[in-house]
C-alpha cells in the first residue's frame, strides 16, 4: 500500500530527494520508514511510483522507476483571472479551483477590488494548490501568477484561443455553452470580477478586446463562488468528454 502522494518538481528516474516540506510531512506526519512505497508527481503531468531508500533528519530520498506522462485533466486549459477576495476566503478559492482542474489562476486587482494581496501571498497560494492537487489526485498543479492589474490581464489576451467575462448583465449565453463550442485543448481565459462588480469601463474594455460576456448562475454569486462555478463548468465539460454515454443518459 502506498504511503501517499508527494510533490516532486525535480522528478527523474533514479534517486530523487523530496522538497523540504514534503520530506517533513513524510517524516513527522506519516512516520515514513525505509521501504515505504510512494507516488510522486511533478505538477506538470509526470507521475511515478517509488520506494523510500533513505531518511535523514530533514530529507527523504526516493528510488524512482518509470515516469509516466499525462495530459491535462480537462479538454481545455482554463485560466481564471479573479479579483482576489479577502484573506480568510483566499485558501478556499485556490483549493477548489485546483481540485476542479484549473490550469492557471491569476489573482487580479480591479477598480472595485476589496483586497489587494501582496506578492508574498503567492507562496501560500502555491502551497495550497499543491496540497489540493495531492488530495484530488491531479497530476498538474495550476500556475499561480503574482497579483496583477485588470489592465495587465487585458494585455495578454493574445496568449489565449478564447476569453470570456463573467458578467450576468447582458450576457447572451452561459459559460458552459461558451466552453462547449470550443475545440479540444483550447486555451481559455475567464475573468471573474469583484463583489462590487465590474465598472462600465472595465466591461467595455474587455468586450472591445473580444471577450464574450457570459453568465455563471441565475443568482448573484460571491467572487470565490463565481471562480469555482467557472471551473465547475469546465470540469463538467471534461466529465462529458471522458464519459459521453453518461452525458447523454
């Protein structure tokens, strides 16, 4: 029986040393011993079985065999650009978007933002994403960018095949319908605004850039709920692709 899953970005055949936090977790929390079997993943689709071959005070060394490589869990690569919520709700947002398969999370500030997180918060968010990936058996860990302005995200739309603005007023379609019309492996950016909503100027800027206004729910959602709902729409699309018979039944 495997001791568990461990994040190892330097995954390679042979002997590898777990990162300090992963080593500490294995030693202090899981009481790892030499010979324990583990599963390692690098957060970029690589995964391998291994066996602990050496334990020191703060270091766990693992013998790794064959590494398998896997594509992303969802048929699209979804980036969520979200007006970051207050500190006590940030962990939930990062965790649930990770579990649902987000490819990237871009914390963002807007004119009506209620929180202006610092770059130092990124370390905590990335660790939370790793833990969520381990728990949900994801092989990919979402990229989490340092906080940036809404204007900065607008300047990067050329990186994506499609982009949408979560904005129920005047939206002609749901995000689920928008995503269903995209090809497999498309890269998609979805903007999720603050609790106070987008300003008219921000909405107009996004639409002029080519963003499709989409709705996420018939009700008004808090920002973190909206981000999770956007990821859930993509996850449901992924489930339908993985099991088309169930989607039709």
